[in-house]
C-alpha cells in the first residue's frame, strides 16, 4: 500500500514534469500532466485520513461486485429503454446513466493506493 511520503514524492516529480510541459507548450502533455496531478492530490487527501489497508481492500471488492451486477443489467436496460438501440453507443449511454464511470474511477484510485 502506498503511503503519504511516496505520494508526495510522486506529486513533486509530476509537478516538475508539468512545469516542463508548460515551457515546451505541448498542450496534450500539459493536460495529461495536470490530470495526473489532480489524481495524485486526490489520492494524497484520501491517504491523509489514514484508512486501513483491509478497509481499502473491502471497498475495492465491493465496488467491483457492484459494477459487475450493474453491468449485468445492460440487456434489460436496452430492451426496456425506448430508442436505446438507435443510440450511437448504447453501452456508453448505459454506463453514464447508471454511474459506472464514477465507480470505475473509484476502483482505479483504490487499486493505485493498494499497489
């Protein structure tokens, strides 16, 4: 499991990378670096609350199970929602409507913290 000091070190490295990208005026790299900094800062705030590793593992398993159960309802959703089949990407619309995108972000964060 990551600790606060490790994250602070990663934030410093990413901040240095962000400044370098700003000087190079590479818009894509600036955006990626900024998003990475925001992610790391969110992780840092979470770790500063001193969560137990066992709690993080429980939450990770809970979220994975929740995503799996929600995803299994896709067929029911597409059959019961008028016009769903005519959408360009019905799976994306379903994921957005039921909040899977946010759950996947939480899973990504927990996996990062536990790695």
